C-alpha cells in the first residue's frame, strides 16, 4: 500500500484468512502503528470515495450508493480500530 506511506501511515500485515461467507475472498488484518492513527482518515480517501463511519470502524463497499473503490478487485473493506 504505497499510498499509505504517502500519508505517513505505517502498517504491517499480521494475518490473512479466508472469509467464510464468500468464496475466493480473504480478510487481511493490518497492524497500524499508533503514531499513524491520526493520518488514517485522509488515507482512506485514496481507497474509496465513500465510507460508512461506525464506532471504531470504517466500511466501504461497492454495493453502497455512490461508493467507488479505487483498488482493482477489491469489493469491500472494513477498517476496525482496535484500542487494545
């Protein structure tokens, strides 16, 4: 995710698992450096045009009205903010 570096969001992949609901879909877990958290929201605009903001979670899906995801073959993304 080269655009993450442009926004000074430092992350690493911690786990990749098959998504149980949809075949050929995966969940990717990212660890985001605590010092990067304030830069996450501006970075999201490079991933999708529209985000649903929930408590501790951001969701973008190509099934949402007016949402375009800019990453090829990505249909849905959920970013969960884990306060642990």
